[in-house]
């Protein structure tokens, strides 16, 4: 499943305007290119993404949409020139008509039209056990700095979303970046799937930006009990977290955050 990794950044000439003068200089951009995902002879989807970790992205997308259940469902993944070709195990099938209905993907909107918690349950999502994980309040507050420290491409371009998977002690396990927040999460979950580590019931997920329904959907499918974001959640994200027993944290700053669901998994210690 090895893949050639093209450049994820591009240098372009710009003119930077300041208060007193303007100056010509180079600037670094995050690359955005289309990726075609094929299963057997069928075109499954096209997504706009940052090149790299394409096998993880394809595997994670298949899992979070309920088309595969484990790494054993995938025989092979080949990546070449903005295309991923997946070979599934015998007896594992993807209905092209169903896939066409489910997938309309861009770097900004995620999986459009799948805004149904009933569809999420049908895809195989289950309620997360209340005792799945408990963490200290101080750990939650430490995550934004840890995420930023590891965002190497963001530090150079300022143009990528990121998600990081952390253990209960606060150590980062996986980090992925992409122009699309849903792509970054699919890459992270895809890595865990290919490594045989799903479900992720003992980990905390931290995402940059806001929390939309599709991010909660993907995290629920992976069995992640705690989802933390620096921005606000949408109403459907909160409703979905409540229904599936997930702890959802938003507006995370150095000294405060809001728990929109599952606050019992977070405990305070004396300062």
C-alpha cells in the first residue's frame, strides 16, 4: 500500500502590502488537488484534498460510510497520479448506485446529503458506552497547543485543517492535515483501520476549527468517545453526539471550554 507522496505545498510569487510600502516576495500555499477513488471497476467518489496519505483517506472514507467493517475487507490499495484503486475481499461489495447517492464531496462540505442520524445507525454506528473513557479537565485544555506544535504544514502555509488522536495521558498517537477537515479525519481513521486499531474507544480526538455533523458522524463510526474542537459545533453535531453517547467539547481555549454532551467523562482535579 506504499504511495508516492507529491508535494503538499506550492511556492507562488505575491506582492505583500504593508502600511508604508509593498514588496514582491514568495509565499507558500497548501496544495489542493482532486482525488478519484475507485473500487474495482467502479468510480466511487472524487474529493478535493491535500496530496499524501491517499490510501488512508480512501480506506477511512469507505469505513466511515459503512462500506467496509475492518481492514480484512480490503485486499489491496494502489495509489497513482491522483487516483486510488481499491480491491475488496471476496464477498465485500460496494453498490455503485448507493455510493452515488451518498457521495458528493468537496474540500469544504464533506459528505453532502447524509445528514441523517438514522442513516448513521444503519451504516453500523453504535452508542458509545458511558465508561469508555474518562479524562482530566487539564488534559482537554492542553490539547490545542499540542496539536499546533505538530502541524508542520499549517505552520508553513496557514491553510490546512488538522486532527489529532490522543491517549488518556495526553500523548499524540496520530496527526493528519488536509485542506478539508473531513479528509483529515478520514486519513486519521483510515490509518487506524489499516493498522487494525479500530474501534478507538480509549482515545480523544482533537480537531481544528468548528465541529460539523460529518466530523461527529465519522468519529462515532470509529467509536471515539471524546471529540474536542477549538470552534463551535453545529446543532446537528450536538444532537448526533447526544444520541450516540459521545462527549463533545467546543470553544476550547487555554482556560475554558464548553461540554455540549457527555460532560461526565471529564473530571476536575484540585489546582
